[in-house]
């Protein structure tokens, strides 16, 4: 049977933390969107003095809100339920998990081999042995042989349960790595979206700048008084 003390800790808490980070990111992006649609932009619209500035302000808001939506959409993808299988271990995004397993396969596969295929075979083999021993033990009448068969059946069932636990634990790590990859990708998209939001804000502020200062700096020439003769 596998040494249970050497099994890696389940990544369940890590997955919950990563999903909490994604939810926080969505809340922050939604807050930015609320600011963009708040009272300040509506007040600044009153400073628009022409159709060109209006178009620029509209484009700025669209770009900024598009960045917010982009960040929320991509981060929301990280919260989507993911179906993980052991075959996903071959995915390019899980290269670092494969490297971690390769450093000490026995931690992940126990005494049942050094690959997921061997672990699968161990689950099937020990399960088959346990079923066959159970059938033989059911028809055995000799007390001595019954005790021997009972011990062998207990060992076979223990090996089957241990191999299945290792397989389930490995599947949890595959799922956790897929979530981690999605969260990392969402972070990159959020960073790019922040640049887009900043661009939109610059466009909007450029269109709604107070042009009164320019008019004060360059006052219109006053009409010269007419002289009477």
C-alpha cells in the first residue's frame, strides 16, 4: 500500500483562493466601470463645445468601458467550471506540473509505477484481483484457507483504494493547474485592459477639457470706439 504520509496536500484551498482572487478582480473592474459612468463624466460633458469633441468624448467612453468589459469577461472565464481528466496532463499549460511530478514520481504515483498509465493499470489490476478473491472466498469452506483469502482480499482492496486515492489526488492537481492557468491568463488580459481603459480616459478628458482657460488667455479683441466729428 502507498505511504499516505508522503502524499502532497490537496490543492483544494489553492483553487478556492485563486477563484476568490478572480472574483475580487471582477469587483474591482466593475467599480472602475461605475466610476466611468458616475457623476464626474456626466458633469464634464457640459464642457463639450462642438461635434468633434462630442465624438472624441463618446469614443473615449466606449474605449474605456470596452476595457472594463474585456477585463470582466476574461476574468469571468477563470471562474467557469472546468472538467479535468488525467489526459489533460499532456497539455502545454501543465508543463510545470509534469516537471514537478518528474522530480519525484513516487509522491504522486506511490508504489504503482511512474506514470498515469501505470497508475490506471494498477487501479484496474488490484480491483480485478479483489473481485476474483472475493468470489473465491465466498465459496471457500476450509477455515485456514478462508483466513488466508480474507487477508489477501483485504490487501487487494487496500491497494485498490490507495491507487484510486492517488488517481483522484492527481486529478485534483490537474484541475488546480488548469484553474491557475486561467487565472494567470486573466491577469494578463486585465493588465492589457487597464491600458485600454487609460487610453479611453485620456480621450474623454481630452475632449472635455475646460477650454475657458484658453479663451481667457486669448480674449477676443474689443471693438474700438468710433470718434465723432
